[in-house]
């Protein structure tokens, strides 16, 4: 029986739910975190049905609610891995992007990741790891996603800095830029497919949440690397190197 514990935010659907299933399959102890207690309990029951020997707790909090996150951290007990998966999108062209949509996406994706990491870091056992979910949009931009790209770029900066700061506490910090069909990405995929007369451009041929989860649970949690930006799209796995400086003459 694996004695290590993983806390996953946004654990009831998409990549978060795939992570929970893969972790239970690999005998990790689990804390499923999310806003909806009913959905969390349903997911807990599903895991226990398929994995009767699993240890599954739930933690009900909104990543945007600092007081709730702090209270959850105080009562959760020690963990070995924190996976910051919770996120949202509110896409629109820059000239149409509302301040509400900006605040909503920055608050959930970036500030929410800060909140959870800030309060749970002291709960992570030495030798553990914090995993952040970022996006290729953070590295290259994506039209219609100024808010999401900015939030996910902030997560890369947070990952790089915490990897340096937390190394002396024997904690690793890495991030993953996944490309997967999920409840969150499917509406955008359908719009793009319609725009291109039913055929997706090659860059929008995405893998599955299960493939992302298998990489994170089966490989990333075992790595000794820190400060890395990994990429997962189906069977295509890799990592992004540090930016290259070119001197202007």
C-alpha cells in the first residue's frame, strides 16, 4: 500500500478527475478538493467502488477563498504531493474582453494557485512535490486568451521561483502544460472545428485527460527534477527549455 498522500484541486472533472482515478489505481492516498461537496462525495464513492481499498478524503473549498483554503490546510494533515489543477476560462477577443472576465480568470487560475500553494506548503512532507498546471498559451500566447495566457504565464514564474526557494526544504516544484480534450476545452474545440469547416488544425488535435494523468502520476511524481515545464499532448511528451538570450548588436 502506498503511504503517500496527494491533494488534487479541481478534482471532480476533466484532468482533475483523471488524476484522481490514476492516483487511486496506483494506491496513493487521496484528498479530493473542490467547491461542491455533493460532487466531491459522489466522486469519492465512485473511487471507493472501483478501488475498495483506497483511502479517499474530501476537502471542500473554493481556491479563491483564502480563509477557506487556510482552514482546509490546517485540518488536512500532512501530504506528499500538491497538484494545483483548478482553473477556468472566459475567452474573448482583447477589444471585447471585460474586466470581469479578466478578474475571474486571473483570480481562479493564478491567485487561486497562489492561495492553495501558500497555505499548503507547510503541510508537504520533505521529498514532496508541488505540481502546477500551466498552458502552451502562457509560452506563445493564443488569440482570444489574453486573460488565460497571462494567468498561466504567472504560474510558470511562480513555479520557477518556488523551485529555487523551496529546494532547501527538499521540495520540488514543476509545472505541466497539458493539451487535452476536457469539459473546459471542448467548447473552444467545437468553435474552431466549425470555423475550419469541420476539420481541426493539427495544433488542435489534442490528447486525453487520462494521458495527462498517467504522465503526472506515473512519471512526474517520481522525478528528482525541479523548476521544469513539461508538455503533454497524447503520447507526445517533452519539456520546454529555458529562454535563450540573444545579444543585440
